């Protein structure tokens, strides 16, 4: 009888230790997930089976005081079938400090900040449903393909101009 009581006590102690270990592991995982940052990186801004992404590079490099231009703007359209289910615009800044400064400048300008958040080096603006309800995934895909072709066309023209300038410079020598 005494052996059986010891065995039960031993099992209860082992169970208690296991439960404590599980609680510690859960706490560690929660802390790691909470402190690992925004998790947004360039890999997110790629069209896939659930979203279409349009990335626009900034053509301005003005960094004077009071000017806060994103380095890139990513427009992300979430979809299911041919229905757009969400839309977010990510203004990407050089770093988190610039994003915070831009966010404060927008807020100081009196903008409605309801749909704005700062996450790392991004200012994220979430569109309301009425801003995308008339769009279809097919329309968005066609729009993005058109914008990409324009971007590629401009890039090809710039490359051709650079080649012509190089050839002209070499001919002068």
C-alpha cells in the first residue's frame, strides 16, 4: 500500500514538472513572437495565389526637412476567386525612424489616421471596402501587368539612351 502511494506521488510530481515545462515553453514562444518585429520583408511583396502586388519605386530623392517620401510604395490587393477581399498600401521608408517621422507629419497635417499604422519602416494604410468593392481580381491583374509593361518600357528606353550616349562619347574620342 505504501509503495502504491509513493508511486502515485511520484507520478503527480512528474506530471507537475511536465506541466511547468510546458508553461515555460509557451511563455518563451510568446515572447519570441511578440519581439521579433514586423515580419514584413521584400518577400511579402510578391504576387501569389492570394494577392496581387504593384510596387512603385519613388522617383524623388528629396530628403529636405519636412519632406517624407517613401522609397517604394507597395499596393497589395488580397483576393479570392475574382473578388478583391482587401487592399493595403505600404509606404516603405529608408528606416523605421523615417517612417515614424512621416507618420507624425501626416498626423500633424490633420489627416484621418483611422486606417494608418506604422510597422517598422512601413506606413500601412488599409483601404475601406468601398474603396475596392468595384474592382475584380481580373481588373487588378490587368492594371498591374500594364503598369509593369510601362515600367519595363521606360527602363528599356533609358538603357537605349545610355547606350547611345556611350557610343557618342566613344565616337568623339
